[in-house]
C-alpha cells in the first residue's frame, strides 16, 4: 500500500513531456515507393519464390496423407512423420548459425535449389524407404530457404531505400503470396485430380527455375 501511494505521488510530480505532432501522411510518396518495389525484377522474383514456398507448405499440410498411401505406407505413420519433421525443424537455427559468415545470397540460392530438387524428386518417389526420410526433411529445407529469402527480401528493401516504408513494401511483396495461397486452397480439388506426385514435382520445378534465376540475377544497386 505504501509503495502504491508513493508511486501515485511520483506520477503527479513527473514533468509533462512536450507534445509532438504526428508527421503528415505522404500518400503520393508512398505510392511512388511502391512503384519502385513493383518495378524491381528481384522483388518480383522473391515474391514468386515465396509463393512457391506457400504452395509447397499447402502440399505438405494437405497431401502428405495421399502421398503415404501412394507409396504403400499405412496412414498410421502420418503422426510419426509429423512428429519427425517437427523435431527436424528445430535444427534450422543451429544450421543457420553454422552458415554464419557465408554469403547469404549464396546460401539462399543453395537452399532454394535443395528444396526445389527435393520436391521434384519426392513427387516421383514410390519407394517408402526413400519417401519417409524426404517427408521429414522437406519442412526443414522449406524453413531454411524461406528464412534466407525473407532476409534477402529485407535487404532488398534497404538497397531500394524503402526502409521508412518497410511495412508497406513487405505488404506489397506479400500480396502475391497471399493471392497464390488463396487460389491454391480453392483449387485443392483440381490439384488432387492432377495427381499429388505431379503437384510436388511441378512445385519443385518452379523452385528450381526460380533458384537458377536467383543465381544469375545481378545485385540491386541503391535507388537514386
């Protein structure tokens, strides 16, 4: 009680901070900066890769069960697979720490190539002994590639001198990701009709293509 009364007295004795007026909202400047984002080929490439990651996660979450059946593995193994890849995902942070000091650009391209190749191969696998390890490793590779790519996305925003409108720039770049995810959810029945193996393989091929473009793309120079 004594400490509460002392705190109340001190609160009344504190000097009032000067009131600061909020800066005017510069709508025209914001739209100009967003045009810079949409005009960047690398920003569009990052958006495409993140969209492919989103589709890959949808395939993992919704079609692992069908893939198990296609490989002749009982569905009772699905819980073990989920626990296995959840445990494997905890290795992401130690692996990233081991990669510290290396070129983040090179690591981003490497992880994108690895997850693209793994998805493409996984789509055609029928052997249960080969499919099960990949089912455990795919989410880990997705996490590693997505973390590195999101880091490159933030660095791109800095190089384009959009740090002051980072939230707006990230929202603009992620709009395409959200759109692809929504379309994929509505088209899940179509994806199932195409064939689960084809879905994984095509997603992997898209990621491989994007990773190769990322390897060949030049660094972005700062905006004028």
